[in-house]
């Protein structure tokens, strides 16, 4: 079952890093209620876009 998913995700290490960032932020928000949710989401979005752009980039030959 997971072989089909892993074949679909071409770069699983980059996807795992992005998932870890979002999961860690969710745990942080649960732990500390004073942090602004909107700020954390904006930071995660920017970081995920940068990592995704660099990590999922395919060299064109």
C-alpha cells in the first residue's frame, strides 16, 4: 500500500522535513497558548515554500 505512495512522492526526505516543521509547530501551539496562530502559520508557509522550492527542484539538462 505504501509503495504506491512512496513512488508518487519523488523526494520523500524533503516532504518529511516539511511535515516535521508543521507537526512541531502544532505541538508548540498546543503547549503554549499565548503564541499567535496566524504568525506561526505564516512562518511555516514561508519556510515550507523555500524548502520546497530548493528541495523539489529538478536539474534541467
